[in-house]
C-alpha cells in the first residue's frame, strides 16, 4: 500500500469516527486544529488597513508614517471595504462623547464652586450672594453633581475657614445628614462680584445719550402724500 493510500485511509477513518461519535476530531501535526486556524484568522483580521511602508534605495516609501507589518488578507480587505467606515465611526463617536463629558463635568464643577467673591473679606463668611448660590446647589444641582467646591484662599488658614463656614451654612439649610461632599478647589475666579457688575450696569445706563433726532408730531405735507 502506497503512502498516499495510507494517508487517505487514515483521513477516512477519522471522518467516520467523527460522524459516529458526534464529536470533532482534532488532528495534530501536520494538520492544524480549529483553534489554531481561528487564531491565525484573528491575527490576520487585526492587521491595520492600508498600504505598507517599505524601505528601498535608502528611502522610506511613503515618507509619512504607515503600517510596516504583514499585509492584509484578501477577505479582510473585502470586509473593511464592505462595512466602511465601521468600526472607525465607533471610535470617533466615543472620542467626541468623551470630550463632551469632560466639558459637562467642567461646567458643573464651575457652577457648584463658591469663589472668593462669595465670601466676606473679614472672617471668610458667606455673603448673601454666596448663601443664595449655596442654596441653589443644594436644591437644583443633580445628585450626581451635588459636590460643593470652595476656592482656596492665599493662606491655608483662610481656606479652612471658608470650608468650615460653607459646611456650617449647608448643615443649617439641609440638615447635618444631607450635607453633600465639600472640598477645596485651587482655581482662579472666572466671574465678578454682583455688586461690581451692578455698578458697571448703572454707569452704562447713566452714560446713554439722549436721541439726536427729535420727533415733533404734526400734520402731513404734500411731500409725503397727505392732503
């Protein structure tokens, strides 16, 4: 019996055994198991798309960064072309959502911060505007964003005074058990005191000039089509 006939007989026996037993037969070398084939195809599918960068005649072709590993398989090229731009759109959407989430987080952090102009110069007690802003945080900020930030002062003692005054005012408004997390925040002030803005607005209104075109009521004339 020749070698080819022996191999064919061996394969036939394996096939019949797999049919009768209802299990998959995995042959060793020189045959590959299904797990090995799946691993090879998974490696091919993970290769980046596009042409590869090559080194010829002392130069890189093309000169800008490109993949340098093995080329894609034909089936993987077809899959990328058929379902383009998936899955790259998913990565772009995740990137945009991450930026938006950071902007939302920074916005809520700014809205729940008590800045230096919310405190008095002596004693670092909350002003009336500071108390109103603190009440807004306790009543209107979502529970997931209800964290009170306090801008730090120039001295550590003053920062601790501000923090203690805020915690005391919050406990009087909402009760000791309902006081949210309160922490110091090193940040510049992005706004101005309401009193300063009010003075600017009043000065602006007071500097408005009267109308230059004076209006006098009277009868019409022939020039505008009246009798």
